[in-house]
C-alpha cells in the first residue's frame, strides 16, 4: 500500500520529539473512564487482568499498552473514552505483572507475547460473543499486535477486522540501540522493582547482583528478558519477536503510525518497503508526534492518535 501522507501537526509549544513524548505522558488527565476488572485465569495457571468499559455494543476494541505501562495510562483511557463515545465497547488488558500485582510465574511479559493477546481475544469471543473486534496497540503493544496478526494469519479470528498501532518498534534491536539512557533508566528502575518481587518469589532463579540503571536495553534483555522467557540471548529475542518480519503476512487492514521524530525508534522501525508490498499495511509517518504522544491541542485534550484510530477503524471501511 502506498505510504499515507499525514495531517498531524504538534502544537507550537511542544516543539520537539522529547516534549511531545514527555508532556502528554506526565501531565495528561482523562476523566470519566470507569473500568470493570475481570481476572482471566491462563492455561498455565497464571492470570491476566482485563479492564472493561462497556456501552452495550456488539463491537469491541482491544487495547494493548506500552512497555511498563498499564490500562490506566492516559493514552489508553483517552482511546477508551473516544471509542465508547462512538458506541464501541473497550477492553484494555494488563500484561502479566502490569496490573498492580505480580503474576504467579517466573515469566512475566515481553514484547512478543502474542500468545497472551490471542488468549484475551479468544476469551472476549467465547464469553461475550462479539461480532466485531478491532485491535489498537501502543509501542510494545503495537509490536505484540503486529506480530499476532502476521505470524499465523490463518488463525486470526474472522471477527478481528481492522487494527491500528502507534509508535511501534517493529525492529526491536534497532530500537533498543536507539533509545537514550535517560529513557532507559526510567524503564530499568520499574523493571528492577518487578525483578525484586520475582527474586523474593524465586530466590534461586533471579539474581540481581550488580543490577544497574545504567545498562543499555540489550544488556538488560540479555541478562533477564531473554533467559526468563525462553530465549537464548538478547539477539535471539530480538530476532524472533520483532514484528517487522511478520508484516508481509498481515491480512486485515492495519494502520501503523510512527512519527519521524520518535526518540525511541531507529531507522529500521519505518518499514517503507514492507508497506509498499502489502496492500493491507498502511504506513503513516508524520514529521512530529514523539513517542506515544500525538497531541494536537494538549490544553483541550485533543490527540491525533485517537482521531486517526477512529477514522481508520470505524469510518474507512
């Protein structure tokens, strides 16, 4: 599919990618979203917490959050609110260990956990009989969503009709090398706190000796993410779960919006060739937006990502 020109323009007072990333993440507030939580017991005797916001629809949007995020993040609740206003039910799922309570197993989540996304979708279909399901993912959740759609496209339920993802590191190795130490330290602090919980639960299997907030992501993933989730090392992890390799096989209309000034994304995270070759993949690369930002009028709570997802998923059929 030819590349899509973007109409997004950031407000003048958010004048670079860092401000466009940080300000919405720290200061945005979304009122009026009240979740009903459901605990989904997994086949491996763990759990995933689902947060529902229903309006009585037979259509559902499933939202996947970013690294170390949760369903309470404003980019999630903002999207829930606008889809509810359009008459669509919403379900945002917390990855294992992200709902405020540590999960039971040694494993938690990683950026290729499409098996958990499939479990969540299958549950929504079987328990609530939705006729239509839309998928939205942000950052890590975007990678999980794209991988889910492309790794086994024949197994994606027919009710899953369209998807939109934003700020997605489709090449995890490139993104892990690009992200600056300032952002990395923030994530490693949160991840370290969760690893400490795991160490208390599994003292013989989690070693936090010399844990450092000054590691790079490849160093962290090599020591923890990969071995705790069945990968040989960070290289193996990145190679097997990066969604870029699955883009060619996506069979439903899917929008990927990655801002050119995203401080988390490397050059490899803009899959121009893949988009040109797959008529189902719509690639939009606005000049501005930052990482999971896309504010157009921060003071009045207007976000391009929400308007764009609505148009693509609901109007452009």
